[in-house]
C-alpha cells in the first residue's frame, strides 16, 4: 500500500530541510521530493492532503519508564495539589470513584513537597489522616522517594529495628519510622507493595501506548527493567500488545536472565521490542536534595551534598558487563559529583574495553552537569540526555537549592552544543507526561513556573530542540539508518502537527498540537 503526502509543510530534519511531497510504501518511506515526480511513482497510492499542516519524523523518547507509565494509570494523581486538604480531597474522591474495600493499597503519584507550604514533607500523622483504613503510599514526582502511612509501614514490617539499606534512607522521628524513605530504601519497600493483576496491566499498557502516541512519540523506552517485570513483558509479547517500538534497559543484576529469556530481542526489534543495554543509577534527584553534588545545597541541613548510590567498583562492574555483552550503558547522573564518578570510571573503562566508546554510552538527566565537565564528556563520546523540562517544573526549587547562578546552568544544552556533545531531550515519564511539545518549549524558552528565565544563554533554537528528539535520539539508539529523518528507505514513523514549529514564535510553541501519529505507515493516534 502506497501513500502520497503533500499540501503541507514536510520537515525532513535531513540536509534538505523541507520537501514538497513524501511517498510511502507499507512500513517505509519510498521517496521524497517534487510532487510531480512522486505522482509518477504513486500509481494506486492513497493521496493525503496535509492541508497546511506540518509532517515531521516521529518523536523518539530517549528516556522514560514505560511500565511505570502503565502502572500509573491505577494511581491517584497529585500533580496539581498544593495543600494537605487538596491531597486529602483528591484521595477521597479516588476512593469513592473506585469503590475500593478497606485494606486495599492506595498509591498516589506526583506528590511533591516543593509545592506544599514551607516546602516540607507531610508528617506521619498527616499521612494517616488522608485515607484511614487503607495502606497508603505517596510517590514523589521525582521517583526517588516516597511516604508510607502507618498501616503501610506495618504491612511492610518497617520498624525501628529495620535494617539499614546502603544508598538509601528511612526517615526516623524519636527513634521510630516517620513514613519517609528515599533512594534504595524506598525502592526496596516499593517492590514489596502488591502489584496489579495481569488483566488490569493489559489495559494499562494499552493506555500507556496511547499516552505516548498522543504526544507524537513512535519509539519509547523502559529505562529500568527489573526481574519482576519479566512476566509482564512475556504477556506483552504473547498478546502482541506493542504497536510502538519499545527499547528496554535492564538492571545489571538481571542482565544474564534477560539475555537468556529474550534472546530474540537483543540487537534488533522483534514484535516491536528490543533490549538496548543496561541501566546504572548513580544518584538521586536535585528537587529532593538527593542528587550527588560537588558543592553543598543551600539551606538546612548544612554541608548537604546529597549522596551517591554506587561505589566506583560497582560502576566498573556495570561497565565491564556492558563491554562483555557489547551493549549500551545508560547512567542516571543528576548531580555533578555523580557525573564526575561516571566520567572517572568511563575513562578507565574505555582504556580497558575500547568497545564501550563504540556502544554510545549515555549520561541520563545531567541536570547539574558542570560546564567544566563537558570537554571530558565530548572526549569520551558520551551522549547526554537532558531532562530539560526541569527548567519549568522545578526551576524555582533549583533556585532555592543552588542559588540563581548555579540553577541557571541546569541542563546546559547550548554549552553542550558548543563543545560538540551530542544531546537528546526526555521527560522521564511518569515523572512528567511524555509531552514533547512542552519539552520543545522548555528547551527554547527555559522559563520556570514563576516566570523566571533560567539561564537564557542555555536556550537552544527550535531546530536544535527538534533535532534532539528526532535525529539525535535515533543516533542515541543506534537507529539512525531507520529513524530520525524523513529519508527514502527509513521507517514511515511520522507526527503531524497543526502548525510548522519552525515558523512558530518561541513563546507560542506550547500551543502546538499533535493531530496524528503514524507508526510504520499506520495511524496509531488521531485527534
């Protein structure tokens, strides 16, 4: 089946940026060029008049957590709540709507103490008042910490004698757990919270794919695959649920088992799934003050640098595993001390295992990556995937935590560009929605919620921002021969917008709308 697109703005993201027409055949682009020439090749083709709309390569998600986006569809959303009363009202409305019996676990997502008065976490007594009779977990929007009420703590057997967990914290008040946990301690107990059943997860994965597709995304990521997810992935494959391409990155501990059970999915897509490498966590989040910094956070407590999660030895073990398995490594680094650890270990590792350079290592987030570190990033051929929407969502919190001067350099995309560092942009969904249009606006304008321009010198052009989520993202995945530009022979992965983003004033980029998303020549979303 052939389809001929014309009558709008076709932005190829290739050397010749604009083309008047594009012809596809089944899953591939057959040709781009002059309309008259393509008509001669399009006998029997379906003619699609874009009617002035813009056709671009499908957006590529360079880092998120697909399974968590699916799971989040069962959870209470707290992304707009700024007081205890609002949180209580929202949770109670969720309970009334779902008719859940007492004793059922309630999980709320997108809680953020930075929005509450005094920027403080809720006390255990306040947590207990939100949903009496139910074990309750509030997941912080950063994904790096959470709050459990007393009933949840009891069910998880979290007591004053709870063992210390390396690289994590269990909050205590007067010698007893106060419900707060962060990093490895939080992840440890989170994994013990009962999960949804298989039938519910089928619907959840369908909703998650629709969420990504509604934002023009045709390739998604599961950025931290753990052993507990194996049955879910087996279900995804057996039921042929995947319509978008999904790249997954296991934790090093389950890498051997993953390679054994999913051997057909390493190296290339099979039924839309491939495993791209492994994921390392080196620190936490800056808005939660757990990102590992070279200079301390402002305010109380004094001399607070955050902390790292892995020793150098553990990082080296992960890099060795990546080299031996010839697979890419993604390393979560928010703070500049975490970035320093990754750079230090990667420099040694590339000397031992030169193949790591060819495998396109990635530094994920890079919020506080120092400008002085960019030359080393470039020298080691590390790709940086910036969570640039932090400028809007937590820019004001970063000013409080680091001061305006330091906060203005978060996600230093323009400096990275100047140093020859290839970068991509992501949303770390479900931390925020996988909204590529919002991300473009953030990268070009860098405005906080309060309207502060956070580092104007780090703003990039709309074209540079588009490259980050198309051309550069395809390169990050090693898929530049298949995706990223509208070039003959590549996959027919498209997004159709209501206007040309390159002709849209920077402040108005946020008003762009995704009208249609096309994967392998077939519509997967239409407004």
